[in-house]
């Protein structure tokens, strides 16, 4: 019997849960709310000297007003390509250029748009819950294999299953918290 097996399984599962929650948070940052955020343009790639380059690597992005993003390229010659990339993106915003920088103004979201975005956020959160439950299932299978292979006693296995379930509940509570926070962000004006 190896007394370190339960700790290894739990530590591995904890890391996987954290990665899943981090992925959810990253994904939700790109969803537009009524306020401007540099995270909205994080996923935009710009054709820069023949290479697809993330926008935040070739331009300074700031929020001068709650509903406005200011994009100032480090190299002014990239302005047209940045403009083109933003227009191609699924943001649905048209940049205004003054020759040196771009302004993106966020129009207020309609009630219908807010509800659609809330549904989208709920779906992402549900997908994360499913992923967390799949990770729990895999950890429980691993614990069962260790029991069959005599790496764990029945008591150790039972305690491990309980701890795995506790970890899942904690992670699902974090998903609920993220969902509540993002939905509130979307619904407020």
C-alpha cells in the first residue's frame, strides 16, 4: 500500500479543476458586456509582416472611457491591418481611425442582446460543469484501479472518493460564482 496515492490523485485532480476554471474565465472575458475591456480584443490576430500576430503584441490597448477602447499601434503602418482584423472579427464593432490610432465605441446592449449573452454564458458554465464531472469520473476510476491493484485499502478508497466529491462541489461553486458575476456584468447598464 502506498499512502501517497490519494494525495497524488487529489493533487492531479485539483490541477485539472483549476485549469478548467481558468479556461472558463478566459473564455468569458471575451464576451462583450456594456463596458469596454481590453480582453475583448485579446483573441484578434492581425496580419503583420506576413504573420498572424495577437493585437496586444503590436498595439497598446487602453480604456479612456467606460464604453470606449483606444488602440494605438506601436508601428503606425499596421493601422490598416488592425482595422481590417477588427472588422473581420465577430465583435460587430467598426473602428474609427484618425491616422494614428483606432477608437472602438461600444454601443449599449439591448435587453434582447443581454439575454442572449446571458444564455451563452450559462451554456459555457454548463459545459465546464460537465468537464469537471468527467474529471471526477476519471479520478474515481483511477482510485478504483488502485483499489483493485491493492494500492489502496477499502477505507482509503472510500475516503478518496469522498474527497474527490468535495473537490467537485467546491469547483462547481466557483463556476456558479463566475456565472453569477458575469451575468450581473452583462445585465447592468
